[in-house]
């Protein structure tokens, strides 16, 4: 664990949204005098970002010196619910910031959703099947009343190699396949697509990192549905509804844990994760899928090796099944992962060489 933590601590060149979390949290112990004030000062949008980017919190917990983190945790938290005045409001009373605060604030977002749609996604007592069916039968316009913060597919650019990203190709150029690939840097929980893959653990009951962000964004019904699935083995994939998220479904997969070196077993398991997620998507007629960098966080798979497995598996799957998928999005969260994908995409999705006469 200590090894993993130090590994993570060295990889804190985070993307913008993580930066927001980190800086907010780092300021917390010394600067936040009153959480109420802090809450007021956040816009709803940045608040939502805080709620959904769970990695930041866990990671901060890991990189904080122990005493400082204890200060944050112990200085925290009591939550006072004010009497509803027309709409339900949640006020924070006390100092500090913790997972409990973030989770409860997110409940506030879900409460607001339910007011607009009559869907009670925030309550663990709600029947998840009924809500899932209701959500599945809603058109996009109505679903957008449930999740107001989203990135539609049209805003996710198709990948095109930039000048300095060319490398020797591993595959033949295929423009049809290239059009189906995107590299997106940001929070996977915001994507309004058919399915997002979740780097889950074997219980499927939620955890840290991207898993935590997905469960917070989806709300408690996701955990309820996951609890019916009997967990998931490494490399397998299981699908659920996405509830409060803009995606329609979540495909949960469990990546391999790498302790020292990557062996054949770990490589095959990671390959199975990508393959089984894609297979689950196409079997269910889902045409747009996003992947986080499975196993490269707490599970310790070296990102520079994981990228090769991810790109190779997706390329091979697309070659066989291109008519079943419109877009596969590699959703990276860290600047370092973005750079890795930018560098390696050209190897698996090379551009066709243009005849010299075409180059002006
Ligand atoms: P694992 O346990 O499989 O290693 P982690 O969640 O720890 O899973 O990390 C997997 C990857 O997900 C990491 O590259 C991490 O940076 C990334 N990640 C964390 N939060 C998000 C998010 N909200 N959206 C997209 N990627 C994320």
C-alpha cells in the first residue's frame, strides 16, 4: 500500500478538474474558517465537480502528511438541514471538508433533480428497477432535466493526430476506424453517451477513484443495483443503469492489481477488461463507450504498458465489429495519461499516407 501511495503521489500532475479539488482541499486545513462561507463561495458547477471527482479526495488523503489530513478529518463536519423553503436546502455548519460533506452535498443535487423530474434518485428506499425503467424510457430532453451538467457526444472531438504525435504504426491505416476514436481529458461522469466503463473493485459496491466518482454521481440506486450482481471477477464486465449520470449505462469491470512487474496474467486480465466491456456494449446495442485508464490508479498497472493493451484491444475489436460502434472514447484524467495516449494513438490508429501531390 505504501508503495502504491508513493507511486500515486509521484503522479500528481493532475488535470484541471483534479487541480481544483487538490487546491481546494489543500487550502482547507488552514484557510477555510467556515464551511457555510466556503459552500456559498462555490458555484453550483464547481461544487458538482467537487462531488464527482472522488479521486481527488482519496488522493489528497494519500498525499497529505498524516497529521495534516487528520486535522482536516477531525476538524470536520456537521451537517445541518435547514427547513425547506420551497426547495430543499442543505447548509453546512462547522469547519472542514470531508467525504461526508461532499456526498451529502451531492444528495442535494439529486434532490433538486427529483423535484424537476419526479424521480426519486436520492433515496436508497426507491425501487431501482422502476427508476431504471423510467430513465430508459425517457427521451434525451427529459433525461437532461435529471443531470444538468453534461458533455454531449457532439462536443467530444474525433481524434486526429497532431504534428508531433506520429510514430511507427503497428496496424494498417483505416480511416473508417480512426473516425470512431476520441481522446477526452476530463471527468468521465460528465459524458452524455451510451455507456461509461467503471474501473470497479470485485464487490461492485463502490470504492475510490473513478469508481467513487461514478457512484457519487449516479446516487445510491447504483449501489442497490450493483448489490444484486454478486460482485465481478477480474477481467469480467457487468452492466447497470447510470441513474443520476448523463450516460445511459455503466459497464463495471475489475482490472488486475499489479504489485511488482506486469506478467502475462495481468496483461491478459487487462485485455479482458476492455474486450468484455466492448462486448457487453455491443451485445446491448450501445454504440458509444468511454473508458477510464483501467487499473492505472490504485491498482498500480504502469500507465505506459496499460496504454498499449487498451489501444491494441480496442483496435482489434473495432476491426471485427466496426459496424456496431460509433465511438470509443479514451477518457484520461491526468495530463501524463493524455500525453501517453497522444503519443501512442498513432501507432494503433495511423493516418493513411497522403500522396505527395495532395500535400500543398
Ligand atoms: P484502478 O483501481 O483500476 O486503478 P482508479 O480509479 O484508481 O482505478 O484509477 C483509474 C484511472 O481513473 C486513473 O487513471 C485515474 O486518474 C482515473 N480517474 C479517476 N477519477 C476519474 C474520473 N472522474 N474520470 C475519469 N478518470 C478518472
